[in-house]
């Protein structure tokens, strides 16, 4: 899954899915509370805030506009009061258009995601059955992020950016409250120290991103209900439309949404009151952050600091010999298992039930000569029943994959999944990994 996380981790962004929480609260008439109709396992449709085509009087304000800077400074003070962290020493915010965002993202991809890494991720995702041969992970990410990012904080350059085609409107103010929270987090806790983009730690990275984004979304909502007028809240809610995600795999959309939806539920549970959140427990969490997405989804696992079970997977390079290289080796984790099962057609809540009871896992992906590939994915479960539920669900997936695959039980509470480019490889890896 590293292909969907590596570049996204460079930017701490507000996606349009965060704005829909306000839409649900205000327009949907839902009472203010944890989730407000949003569940960790059933992500809402993403949304973007749209506005009429800008006239000369509504073009984005220049960053040095005194009124804009004064408003942003006021938002900063308000967010500091809510979040309870010291002010962040950052430069003035930038307001850019969505067209300008496309250029920013392209430059970021060119700098942070070199072709050899993209191709390695493409190979891994194709071996998992998550990309077709003609799909490219970088192109899909650019399309998805370009349509959904409302703003971002660059924790390398301490740079704040708000994406708007309508100047400093209500949505831009909301975005700034979210992004400035990230600046406060970075100053207080050093976001880089959380290693959300660490190689071989995809599930941990997704869990910690959920902590970061959940924190910022809770803060953003508390700020919105205290400082936005009813008219501004309605403006955000009634100008919301679903972006076009045609051609983007559902797993990619849902994995990008997870930190905002599940993260808001998790952070909301820790901060208790959505109007006056208490961040003490959340502040402590930055010193001992989540290790798995199970700890985000299941509060009992979080409070118990339930560690993942160690899982041993066969060394595919040693097994298959000369000409083979390891492409990826990482835990996939409870959240992404749920997301992947849904992508392959397993209905919700069956996918969540099949992912629940996760104890630990590790997937190893290797590439061989002439486009050959093999995947050995071993999973440990809390009980034999949990293992059976996953195996039964994944058995429906193997029939739909465009290459040989098998799922089998190992003992009472472990499951082995093997993918391969041909039947001979499948048998060789399955026998060795069992």
C-alpha cells in the first residue's frame, strides 16, 4: 500500500472529506456527536466545496492583503485557544487556485516520488490485484488529490497553503483552521518524528496519519461551531458536490479518506466534547502514538495498547533464487484489509467483520525475470473464528483475480494468501510458505 501513502505523507492536507462532516452536522440535521453519521468502516462520499466562477471581485486575495492576513491571524489565535498548544512560528499563508494546486502537486511528485519508486509501487499493487496493467499509481494519485485537497501544511518548509477559487470564503477559513492545527502539532510534537512514511510500516503510518488528521478535524469542527456564523456553515453545507472519481480504484479513495473519517471518530472519543474538546489524552498520545489501524478502529485495542502479533513470512528472494528481487514487505493491517475486501466486491459490513479480529500480518512481494511476480501474505488472527471469517471472505476474491491465487488456513488462527504470475510459482510459494 505504500504507493498511496508515500506522497500523501509529505503533505499534511485537508481533504474534501473533512468538510463533509460539517455538511452532515449542519444540513443533515444530525446532532453533534462522535462521527455525526460517519463511520470508520463506511466512509462517506468525498465532497468538494464548489463556488460560482470567480468574478474580478471574488478572485483569491493576494497573500499580502492586509485584511486577509488579519483574518488569518485571528483564526490562528482562535485555534490556539481551542487546541491549547503554543503558537507556531510559520510564515504567512498562501491562497492558491485549484489550477495552481495541480502544478504544486506535479512538482511535489517529481521531487518526492522518483520513477523507480513509482514503478516498484505499481508492480506491488498489480501483484496484489489492486491496479490493472495500464494503470499508474502516480497518475491516479495526482487526479485524486488534485480534486480533493482543500489545503495543506508542508512540515518540511513550514508552509501553509489554502486552495480556493473564491478568496477567503467560509470554506477557506475552515481549511485554515484545520491546517493551522497541523502547524501547532508540528511545533509541539514534531510530525516528522512520527515517521508516517516509513518504508515497510504501511499500517502504522496510516494509523498515525489518522491520529494527526483526526486531531485536526476535531479542532476544526470545534472552531467552526464557535466562530463561523450559521450562514457560513450553511454556505459550506449547501455548496457541496461529489467530485468525479471516475477511473480511480475504490480502495485508493477509501484509504485516502480513512484518516479523516476514522481519525475523527478516534480523536473525538479521546477529546469527548465536540464543542469543548479536552485534548489532554490526545496530547499524551503523541508521545506513545498508535502502532496499528486496529488501535484506531477499536478503542479497546488502543487503551490496551494491543501490539500486533509477530508474523514470519517466507523469504521469496531466497526461495525463488537468481533474478528475483523483493519489491515490498509490510503489514497491510485491519483498515486496509477491510478497504481491499470492499474493493473486490465483499459487501459492508461483511468486509469489516472479516477484518475484525486481526492480530497481525505481513505481506512480501517479489518480482522476477520477464515480469514474473509472487506474493506471500501471512495473517494472524485473535481466534480461529476470526481466521475463518477472513479466509471465507478472501476466497471469494481469489476467483476474481486475473492471476492464480490461493487462500488457506495455517493451524487454527493463521491464514496464508499467495498470489503468483503462474500456477507453478503459486504452488512453489504456497508449499514453502505453509
